[in-house]
C-alpha cells in the first residue's frame, strides 16, 4: 500500500492538490462511460555520468552507504521534477559499476580498479530497483571502446589491457579498443548483452564515443588512429572499402548487430544512441563545426535512417540563436532524417548555464522541441545541474515545463499490444478511501497511471508496478473526486483502456 510519505509525497502533491474525502456515506461503484483524457507523453531524461566522478558517485572515496544515499538523492530529484528516466553510465573505461564476469570493478566506484564495494552491494541492481520504485526508467549507458588512460591509472589483472593487450591501442592520452578487430566487437557485445540478460534495465545507451576524437601529437598535429594491424587484416581478407568507409562500417556493423541481439533477448528493451549533434557541416546549409562523419567515423545519419535504434538523442548543446549551430535548425534537420519514425529526443546542455547561457535557454529549448513535429522529449546533460539548481534551472523546469507527470512515448515498431485494464475496488476504511486493483498474470506491467476528476479537473499520478493499492486519507473540507480511472502500461509503453470507478454519495 502506498503511504504517500517518500517518493509518493512529491508525486501525490502533483496529483492531490485536493484530496479525496471519504465520509461514511460515500459508495464506490463502476462508473458510466466517462471521457478520460489521454496521458501526456514525453521523454524527460537526465544523464548520470560516472567517468571522472562527474555526477555519481561524486568521489572515489565514498562508502557504500554514502554512494547509495547520493544515488537516492539523484533519483528523488528526478522524480520530484516529474521527469521519467535516468541514463546511468555503467561502463566508462572497460570497467564496471556492477558485478561483471568480463571486466573489473571501476576505479570511479572504489578508488581502485578491480575492488568491489565494501560492504558489498551491486550498484546497478540497486539503481534499477530504486528507479523502478519511483516509476522511473533506468537506461544503462556504455562506452563500447574506451579502455583507459595511458598515465596515472593502475589496471586490474582482469582488465582487457592485461588480458588482451593485442586488442588495445595507445592513442594520445587514451587506451582504446580497436573497433576494426572482430574480437573487440565480440567482447563489447558480450559485455553489454550480459547486462541485458541479467539486469532489469529499461534501455541500453551509447553516447558519441566510438572511434576517439582526434588527439594531437607532440608536434601539434592531429594523429591518425593506430589501426594499421586490423586494416591490413581486412585488406588481406579481400576487403574493398576505403579506410574511412571501413572504419565507419566497423561501427555500423556493431550497432546493427547489437540492436538485433538486444531485441532478440528482450523485445521491449529500448536501444538509444546519442551522437555528436552535427552529422556533417552544411547539413543543414548554415551549420559549421566538427565533421563527425570524417573525423570520428560515425555515420550517425545512417543509423537513424536505417532504424538501428529505438531512440535517437543528438547532442544539440548549442544555443537557439547560434548562427552556425542553431538548436532549432539542427533539430528540424534531424527530424527530417527519420523515415522510420524512431523516437527523437535531443540532448541539451544544462552544464553550460552561466553568464553566456541563462537557464531560460533550456526551458526555451524544451518548448521548441515540443512544437517540433517528430520530436517527443529531451535529455539533460547532466543531472549535476539539476542537483545544484545551476542558474535556477531546477526551479524553472519545475514551475514552467514539467508541471504535470508524463509517460514515456510508446514504441509501436517493437509492439502495439496493450495490456488488459486493471480491475478496481474502492472501499471506505478507517484510514480513508482505499483503492485496490489487480492485473492479469499474463500482462507484463511496468507502470500504472491513476487519474482523478475533482471539480471537473483531471489530475494524474504515475505509480510503480509493484503497487496494488493506495489510500486517500480523509481531510474534511477538501473537495471530493467523483471519478477515478486507472490504466496499466506495459514494458513497450502501451497503455490499457482506463478502468473507471465513480465515487457517489
């Protein structure tokens, strides 16, 4: 039973600005046909980076209890802001913020690579459970190829630089897995699919790191990535692509296969990609900047056109009025590259809020996204700005843009099947009006959506799938809901028809 005293306090505030009064002469009965409004749909996510202790954990020296407390504070803040997803970095450098059979524990977790948390707990299992308690999705964010730093880092015996040094390349300040090596692709695939199989995450996520951004040598010139060994293997095997095309195809083939394997294992799981915000300069015509197609070998437009992901979140970190990287112009261009109608959820940089970027820039970008046909949400870089209320961004988001809860948009290309509507029971008790519901065992329910009508106005509450009852305490003098509606939402994001009950005197 929900007691409206932890995360529900924030959610209940948005639902029950008025509380259902349940005097002794109230009776619950099945309602006549009522037009229940559709629940708003919008992805509202935040990145939580572990690399260099950017977001979480904030230090390598935190105890297990401190790590858990800090993560709970993050999840509470996201839930309080009526957001609905966190994207947690779980593999920053061929290491793990979870108990991996393939790779060592992350140095960013315990201060020593290969050292487990003590007292022991599994941070990813903990994060998933706590996110789901709050009705949030948890997406596991991986870096597929970054392996480490060339200096200032000590590697565990089971780190890939120790076990398979032949697959690792030194490039500038980094150690990097060579995407041209078949065994590298297989290793990263196995690492990710292990999480898909063993953890109840809602999505798998990549950012913009595949081939590394260009590093400069001691002469100040950009260095080429040192993949001569794998390139020669490819040519000797009869490969005919030019080297740049071959590098892009290495990334393409990996993403294509991973997308297939994820959905083969768990058909409802979302696969998300967040590339650099510019595909190529001149697309659209006004745009200038890094050519990610030729410099880091990412044909990100092709990924979207081919539908190799379920959501696409280009990092549009520039201002609305930027002449050469305009947020609305880039967003409009990306929307037009989406023939398979995958989710388009642009990333925004709250981290840049300061003298040159007021917090209102972010709320305006959300408003632009909402007006752009084909775009249905945003992701905030990063959660630290929301924890700090950087430039007042948290206040603005709460008061101006995320004023009501929203469901994550459904993914009809994965499934259009809907769950059955829950069966409801309303009963007056000593503590107030108790709503209880049941679902069919065949339905894989992720969330419930509770709506009530008070004085003609509908309000909404999103409830985690572990809950099957809620009690509304009696508060004399408060207006009374006359209709309550409940929907079940499955792992694909599809909602049932509302089951409706009326409360009559």
